[in-house]
C-alpha cells in the first residue's frame, strides 16, 4: 500500500508538473516572439500563438484524482498507533494499528503515537546515551535530580527511572484530552508530584536504608494509578540512587559504621550463643542417645532372659528325657555287662572244663604214645641185642658210621678184647636206663 500511495502521488504530481510546464512553455514562447518580432509585423502563414489553458487545466484537474487517492491511504508504521481526527467531527473513536488504512482525504487526518516502551529518568542515567548526535565527546546525558524534602526538612536528590508506554486502546482519549507531547507534559510532573507527596512522610534514614523499598513500592503504585487514568501503562519504577546532604551523609556514614559494628558484634554474639546452644543440644542428644542405648540394651537383655526362660521350659523336659535315657542306657549297659560277665564266667568254666578234658586227653594220648614207644624201643633193643649177640662186629660198624665224619683213623687192638665196644655198650645201657626213669613218672 505504501508503494501504491507513492505511485499515485508521483502520477498526480507529474500531471500537475506537466500542466504547469505547458503553460510556462506557451507563455514563454509568446513573450519571446513579441520581443523579437517588429510591431505590426506578422509572419505569413504562421499560426497564431494560443496558450493551452484547457489542456493544462484538464491535466491539473486530473492530477487531483491520484493525489486524493494517495491522501486517502494512511500507513501506520510498526511500533506506533494512529488516531483518526476529522475536520468536521473532531477525534474519532478507535485506534489505527500498524498497517494501511483508508481515510477521507483533506478532511480526515491520522495522528501517530509511539506505543513502544519509553523511559523517563532523573539524574545521570546508567545507559550509553550521549549528549547529542553531533557531539564529538561521548559524555553521558545528564539530567537534573528530582529534589524532594524528607520529614526533617532536609533536601534529597533522587535518581529515578520510570518505564512506561502509551496504552494503544486509549490513544483517542490522549489525543482529545491530554496536552502534547505526553512524554514531557504529563509524565514528568506526575512522577515528581508523587515522589514529593510520599517522601515527606519518611525520615532521611528510612528513605535511604530502612524503608527504601517500601517508599519505592508506594510511589510505583501511586504513579501507576495516576498515569493509568490518562491511558499510560507504567511497567516499572526504579529508585536508582539517593543523594544526601553533605553533612548528613558524613554523619550517617559514621552512624552506619557504628551500626554495622554493632550488627557485627550482635551477629558474633548470636553465633556464639548458637554454638553454645548447639553444644547443649549435642550433649542432650548424646545423653538421649546413651539413654536410648541403655534402654535398648536392657530391653535386649530382658528379651534374651525371656527367650532363655522360654527355651528352658522346653529344654528342661528334654534334659529330663536325656537323663532318663542316660539312666536307661546305663542300666542296659550294666545288665549287659553283668550278662556278659556271667557269660564270660560260664565261657571260662566251659573253657576250663574243655581245657582240662583236652589236657587229660592229651596226657592219655601222650601216655599211650610213651607206652607204645617204650614197647617199640624195648622190642627194638631186644632185636638189636639179639642181632649184636649174633654179630658182635656190627657194634664197631655202627660206631664207625656215627663217628666217620670226625674220626679219621681208628686203631683197634688185634687181640679181640673189644674194650672200646664194652665201654660203649655200658654207656648205651646207662642212657637207656636214665630215659626209662624219666618217662616212668608220667
């Protein structure tokens, strides 16, 4: 729409320029001819010079068409709001927001207002604004402090910042009822009057430290209320700094130092008291813990004793049963021992009887053997004696056979007395008698 508006304006202005150019050309040409031609002389065949009034007028009248269309198009830029003001009926209700709008040309007009956030500040601002665009030095923009009086009558310099914006829904009211511009005619006096109304109810010390936030909140609420009635929305009120009188500032500084020292000592005393309280609580907690431990240990011992008592109720019958079983086992072992002893005695008696009978049998058998052996030996001796009587030389042969391993040479007298044989026979008879005497007692 903005391009169309500029195009229509260009066309209208072009047509007006063309009409003016035609008139200027015709008038110039007429004047030039009159200056260069002799009086009462006319160029033969030349057409008379006529000023083209109709064509110029027509072009001029036609130019108003696009111009009126262009004037009927109003473009409200972003961040602004417009109010339609009629030359016939005055300010019309409603707000024209950013965009293109149609109005009655030459009768209606659109007054623009900035609806973005704006800042009103006193004192030196803390932003990067400079004193002017053409200034070579980047010095901060300085404004005067807001001077108010405290309860004591002492002057205070306040550095205040108010962030606000115009309510887009009430721009028609602002246009119809408030002086322009609102940023300088309404906001500064209202803000100053509110602070000068509230601060005198407080002392310098309260405003500076004790109730500074309370003062700011009350001022913000009252400023918001007053400006809201005029269609101005207050977003934030800041109390950046307070400038005290020189003498009061020095005295307040020393007083604050003493208060800080007093507060420090109070805090240290409070910390010491808390440490003592903590120690007492720890001692009480330790005592309670020991009591709880003792009570717990006592309960544990009671429960153990109760458990042992309950266990004894079941243990005693078991012990009694075990004792009875042990007695029964002892009696059984005793009876078994007696029975075993009796059995051993009977077995020993039986063994003794068997041994006696065995020995008797063995003795009888040995006696029979001896008798048989003796009889056999007697018969053998008798047979040997008979044989020796028949062959006496057998004695020498037998002796030689028995002594042949040790005897190398035997000398036998040739006279035939046989002295050695006789001695041997006597020895044999003596040995036979001795053996007979030993066996006879059995």
